[in-house]
């Protein structure tokens, strides 16, 4: 299967909206609002068009990923550090388990690194994201503003030592519905 990863085009949002809805409709650990979150994030300053990406197979959009700018805030030392949040990665059910999600993640990581970002955070499955280099954020002294198991709050360095000296709490745009 030939999977093409590209930046989302202005003609894609309607297809992407439905793709995300379908991809998450049977997901147990979901509020089933991911497609609404993406629509809201597209209107924010934290939205980075180059990091809104789709996967195509034979011209059909079968997957989507979005990385949005977030900050890691160290209140003790009054510092803020830029990072990215991976949310969501979505693949049509009939294409799941075929490497589409992995290609989206790796493609998004590469573009994010080229844009100068040093890390990506994700709230996700502890048995999936470590395949892509994610580790518990607590390893770096980074916390999430969620009441969720530590093993599901993960971070990845996009460049060696990009998290050196960085600690604090992830601050998400308000659309994520959390108070940091």
C-alpha cells in the first residue's frame, strides 16, 4: 500500500471532519468530540498549518494528524517553553493497523523538527506511542493538567537534549477543555 503524507489543503476540512468522527466513534477512551476540537483549533494562533497533515492512499484521504503549539510552564522559575501537542491522530477503521498512523506521526515529527520545535506531548495509549520514542513526561519533570495515569502522559524529544533543563506543567489552548 502506497501511503502519501501531505499538508492539509483548504479543500480538505470537510473530509477530515468526517474522517475524525468515524475514526473515533467506537473508541472507548474518547469523548467523541475530536473533530470539533480540530475545528476550534484551526481558528487559534497556536494552529500551525504545516502540522495539519493527511494521509492518502490512491487519492483517498484515510488519515489525519494535528500538532498544535502548547507551552510547558515552569511557575517556580517563571519560564515558559514552546512544545507541541499531538491531538488527534485519526485513521479510517478499514486502514487501521496498516501503518498509516505511524507514517503520519513520523511525518509530523519531521516537519515539527524542521520548524524548530524540540518536543511533542501526547495523552495517549501507553502501548502505542513508545514505538515512536515517547516516554512518560514525568521522566523530565513535566506534568499534565489532567487526572490521568502517568504512563499515558508522554513526551518525545525531537532533537537530542531539547528538553534539557525544561520542567513544569503543559499548558493547552482553552479548546482542549483543561485548566493548566
